[in-house]
């Protein structure tokens, strides 16, 4: 079993890889031809189309282990440079791999216009049309050219005075590896689609770029400076730090936005500005009565479709129409704005026989022709055959599982009756006020009465409780603590004997007991510096607690 | 404490039950005129009860007297703020009124609990809280007399908090009663004038059912104000108070 799986696990493969399929004239990209788990003899050739040039760079090998399975990859690298605009093919490649003929499919590459020549300027800003009409989409392009290792770059958007950004499309960023006189350099572009909204002469403010380059080494200073250094100048920190930061700005871009000619504007002008074309096609040419056929309407162009609504579907001409929600797709490709609207509409014939779905006409303004142009589709011809029994009635099975219930409709409104039939009475505060006041005041009066009773009877809080409370709050200072302990002892002893504390004598204390007399004597002694105060406190606590 | 609250409610004992039951029977048979007079009789006997005002409002509404009906329902709602049936009736009646007005507020915003409590309920709560604080003080006094130690700190704080809470609720109750200055227009239409007498200019016209607030009064006229700040004088005959303790007199 394992032996049977080994050939499958080690089956050879041939693959062609390219980083990007969109190039510009002058751009070069690496193309890799991978031979997996196999070997070829000699150096394989990479066929390319007329507008491309291929140059062999070298090969490398690697082994990878995945799930205990070893894979050997031999990679042949070519540099493919674009020389002409158009769509060209890279490959296909047919090779004998380990004796077996293998095939790698060709890859189609679109080659577009190169970045505008910016000479020695490190950053430039351009507009695809500097005399657009109101509503026309133009593409603002920011270009940054450099030939040093770039660490980081951050650009600040300019103010697009007289324009609003196209709502459905985001700005795109691209990077090109270019060659100039045998020297490689990089161009980064940022493209923003804009819709002209103001009229007259407008100015797009400079766009700023903050770029961090890897700093040159000191000894490089003695070399002849390269063109990019001449442009940027040396940073004062460049010789000491590891990066060099430069801030660059483009020039302002003036633009003159022209208003649409109002005199010749048709009443049914759709608001679309640009070059558009439209198609309408049907999936079928024959349909039975009672069934529907789907038409697909497509409008493509280079103008914005924001806010555009199709003309109302013609109705009542032997058919009924039900429109889906239109799909709008926009993108920036090769520096140009592209938009596409797709609408699917269901047509339900109402008559038997040949049926013509009329064309859809959309009046647009073409900046290229500087005139209003009607973009029309071809009418669609359908042959409607008699349907089954009950034909002509459109039956929908789509919503059979849906909830068929509807909300309960109110037929009238009326006041609500009295729901309580129990006892009634006076529910005002005034009625209950005497009871409430007396209820609240009664404990207050009782509290006052008890206070008077206590005052009259002279009964206060139990002196023992007070003594215990004092025992809990002894001062921290040793001398004061000792004095408090002595005072507590005298008060407790006087309480037991029923005499006044100040006149208490040793003879009287002896009447309580020997322990009390000894405590009395020890307190006297400690006061004059003899004995253990801690042990004495414990005895006083016991005496007071026992009293 | 429960016993105390029940004792406090003794003042709300059953009165006007007979005319109330008669009014309900008349209302069920569709005799709104007799129902209204029976409900009014129950009120005269002292049955200031939300059910009575509810029924009175319903019978007056059936008789086409939207203004007095609104006043009766407003009184019922003052006695039972959580009664959704009365509130729903008022909402329905408001749809048919000519003046689209916000009803006047019945209490200050700081005493928000008054929107859910009737004066009787908040009065009982206040009295109970004050009584609880005082009873704890009595307990402390008894402890002293029995030569026991003082009450624990938590119990003493309970007495203080309870007493203060009771005083606060009592204060809010008094304030809510003082704020009870609402009235409803019962005349089909009445001019609101800038001053008393012929020198006053007609400022705006209010129609039956409009809810206003009374700011000042003379023997014959009342100074009313709307929620939007407009003020003016109207004759007292065109107004019916929404205070449940005021006499409910409907002009025939």
C-alpha cells in the first residue's frame, strides 16, 4: 500500500508563476518556472509574446518537507520586460520532466501605458484630462520615483478643489520596477478617481510625500552623487542615523472645468457624462404564455454611475416587466476609470405571437464628441407560444413557504371601560392624612416620653457599661494609660463599695478582697516606677470585668 | 409596619359604593346620562376614587362632552398614575381634539418618582419611612433605660437614612400637590386674552379638551399657560380643574 502511494506522492509537476498580470511599457517582472519533483536537462526556454522580452536570470533548488513528504522544487527565474502596449502571453512551456512530457499553461499579461515621464522630479501630479466637463470622471495620478532603498513613505492628499471623489471606487496604489539606461528605479503611483463638480478654473493643491530612505554610508559621500541624491539633497541626519527623511511636494495642478452645454441639453438627459455603450440580451427567444423570460441590460463606460436611475420600464405593450436591483461595478484599471451597470429584468408576455421588447435609450454627454449622445440597445424579439391551461396567469411558487399572514387591521377605536368593580372610596391624600400623621408622630411622642421618664427617674446608662467602654478606649501613651487604668480601678472599686471614688482608701479596698487590695498596692507601686505595667493592665481588666 | 399602613388607609374606606355600582350598571346598558349623574353623586359622597373618575370620564365622553371627560380622566390619572386604561382613553380622545397641545407637567423632574406614585402612595411611603426612623430611636431609648448598651452603628444609620428618605418623599409629595394646577377647557371654543376686561387683546383660541396649567386666578378669570410658554386670561366658566379634590361641576 505504502509502496503504491510513493509514485503518486512524488508525481512531477510543472508550473509557471508571475507576480502581476498588469504591466506598463518599460516595466520588468520576474517570472518563475517551477519543476516540482522532477528534473529537466539543460536550461528551459520561456516563450513570450511580441510585446515582451524574456531574459534568463538563474535557477535555484529547494527541498521542503510537508507531512513527512519530501518535495524537491527546481525554480528557473526569468526577467520579463514589457516593450509594447497590448495583451501578450507568457508561455506556454512544454518540457520533458524526468522523461515525461509536461505542460504549463500560458499566462496572459496586459501591458498598458507607462507612467508619465517625470524627468528629474521625484514627485509629480497629473490629471487625465485638464479640461473636463462637469460630471466627467478624471483620474488624478501622483507619481513618486526613487532609486534608493525606501524604508517608509506617507503621502498627504491634496485638496481637490472643484471635484468630489467617486463614491463607488477607492484610490489605487501601484508600484513599477523600471529601467533607465541600465539603471533600475522604482515608480510608485497613487490614482484617485474624481468627478468634476465645480466649473471654471480650479487648482488642485500640491500633494506632499514624506519618505524615509536607508541612509548612505559616509564613504559614499565621496562618490559621484546619483541623480536621486542631487534631487533630494543630503539630510543633515543622514550621516549619523540609519534613515534619511525627506519631504517632497508636487506642483499645483491647474484645471479648467467646463459646464455642460445647456442650450442643446435634451429633456431626457440622464446625467451620465462619459463614453458609454449598452447592450440588452435575452437568454431565450421563445417563451410560453404564462412564463417569464429574463433580459440582461448592461451599461458600460468611463463615467460615474452614482445617482443614475434607468428610465422606467415600458409597460402595457403586450408584456409586463419586473426589475431586479441593479448591480454597479466600478474600478480603476491601467489608470483609467471603468464602470458597469447590470440589470436583470423579468418580462412576462401577455399576448401570444411575436413580441418586440423595445430598446432602452439613455441620453448621455460625450466629452470626446462634446455633444449629447443617445446610447441605445437593440430591441429584443421574442416568440410567445400558447401556454398550458391557465396560461396567461403568472403563477409564482417562490413564496409558497413564506408567512402568508397579514397584520390584523383595526376597524375602529374606542375608550376602555372601567375594569374594577370593587369597593370605591376616597383615595386622596387628604382623607388619609390624619392617620398618616398620627402613625408617624406616635413613635416620636413615645421617644419623647421615654426621654422624660429617663430624666425623671434619674436612670442613666449602666456605669459598668461606661467602665467597659472606657476600658476599650485606653490611651496609647504608657503614662496616660497607667493613669486611666488606676482611675478605672478606683471607679470600679468605688462602685462595688458604694462610696465616692476620690475618697477611696486601702482599708476600704481590703473589704472587697485580698486580690483587690493587692491590685491597689501594685498600682501604687507601678505609679512610682516599679512592677510590670502589662501584667497590671490584665488584672485591672479582670477586676473591672468582674465588677 | 404593614398594620400601620393598613391603618393609614382606613381614611380611604368605602364611600359612595351604591351610586358607583348603579353608574356602572347604567353605563353597561348604554345609559350614559344616568351613569354620569350617578358617578357625580358618588363623588359628592366623597368617593374620590380613580374608578369613579374613569367611569365618569367614559360616560361624559359617550355624551359628547370631551372636555369634561378629559378633566375626569385627568383626575383619575392623578389618583392612579399607573392606570393604563385611563391613559389610553385620554390618548384616544386627544386625537379628536382641535388643539394639538402637550399636556402640562404634573411634577418637577427632580421628583421623578411622582410620575409613578399617587400622592396617597407617596404619602404612605413617607410616613412609614419617618415612623421607622422614629421607632428605631424609641428602641434606642428603651435600651438606655434597660441599662443596655447603645444601638449598633448600622441600626442608628438605618434610622437616619429612613428618616431622611421619608422627609424627602414627603417634600416631593407636598410639591406635587402644589404643582397640581391643571385644568381642561370645557367650552367649545374660548378666546385667550392678554389682560382682564375689554382692554385685553385676543391672543389665541383654545378649544374643548385642551389641557392647560393655571398660573393665577381672580373671582371670574384664570391666567392659563401652555407648555410652549404662551399665557393668557380666560373666563373661569370655560375651565374645569384636574385636581381630584376640587368639586366636579359640569355645566348642562
